[in-house]
C-alpha cells in the first residue's frame, strides 16, 4: 500500500475512511495496518469521519490503549457536532459497562470522558456514579459525586444526594456518609428536604450512629416541611438502635407524630415500632404487640414485621 500522491482526491479519501472502518471492524484488527491507513489521513490533514472515529475508538478501548484513544479524540472530536460528540461519548460508556472491562480501565475511561466531554450533564454523571455503585465501589461513586459538585454544568440534585446516601447506607460506610453530609451542608444549590433528611437518618442508623439520626430528626421537626410517615419509620429504627432509645426517645416521637400530624400510623409504621422494641431487647413485647395489632386494629403482620 502506497501513501497518496495528491491531497485533493476526495473519492480516494472517502475510500480510505471506509478501508479504515473495515480494518477496525475486523474480528482481529491488525493495528499495524490501521495505523498505516490512519497516518495517510493525518498526513493530508483529513479529519476522521464520525464513523471512522467510532470504529477506531472501539479498537483502542478493546486494547486498553488509552494514550492512542485520547490522542485520537483530541484530534478529531473537539469541533464535532453535539450529536456526534454524544455518539463517541456513548461508545466509551458502553465499553465501561462491559463485564470484561476491568475496574481500573472503567475508571480510566470515566476520567478521559469527563475531561474531554465537558458538556456532560448531571444525569450523565449519575450514570457513571451508578456504574461504580453496581461494581461495589461506592468510594469511586462518591468521588464522581464530588466531581459533580465542582462542575458548572453537572451540579447534583436533591434526588442524586438521596441515591448516593442510599448506596452508602447499603454498605454501612460511615466515612462516605460523613463526606456526603458535609457536601450537603455546603451546597448552596440544594435545599435539604424531608426525603433527604430521612435518607440520612436511615444511613446514620445503619452506620451505627443512631444518635446522629435522632439529631437529624430534630432538624426535620423544626423545618417548614416537617416529618412524614417515613420520618417516623426512620426515627423508630434509630430509637431501636440506641440503648433504651424507645423509652427515652421513640415513644415521645411516636406520640408527637400522631398528635401533630393527625395521621393514623399504618402497618409499616407499626412494624418499625415493633422493630424498635425488638432491637431494644423486648422480644416478648414485640410479639405481643404484633398479635394485639391484628386483633384490635386488623393490621396483619407484613414483611416488615
């Protein structure tokens, strides 16, 4: 194969782009031939078509040749149309999601994408965050959340705080919870609501800090929104996880909720009350409460009970 003798042959350039794509899409791509054809296009300053860039990106990603991947993106993606940029970005995300992609490779791709595709919005960042949560790397998910906070175009929303807090709760990671709570306190774009505070209460209890959960309950009752049914559940759980907590805190919280909210506790609320009794060591009382609820209130034990 010889290099072109003239830079002005458009048909030849198109044919070369198609050849490059065919080489990249081969079951066993010959990188030597790919680089040879690519060099011809570079020599004559012919930008890669979006199809060629997509095919080449897949080859470099499969080989974990991130240096070539970055070099190619920087040369040909910067002035591409928004829809073409999304196409190439999605190829990177698609590769991150593959089971065969190692965790280190996925993290490398994430950092490449966020630095080159600065238009990535909050929801797209959340996709990255969830990907690492799924891989049981909540610490990396929290790092992505932190990156969002320092972004001008991808600031986290209240719902994203809740998603992150729930992932931390599921893994009982106290350090990560403290970090996210700290972010929330400093975030001028997110006004904490009852749902966020409820998530924090559950998470602090699961991280063996139920007194912090009860402190947050006090924030809720002083807020304009006030508590909801889930707040009552979280408060009962925190009371149960505190020595003597139901007697010292839980009963007063329960009575205040019933009196001030004028809501009748439902089966799930009662289940958390019973859970608090059992966590405080009153197993017999919890069992008797469950039987009494069925007889007097018609509330049969559900899966919570």
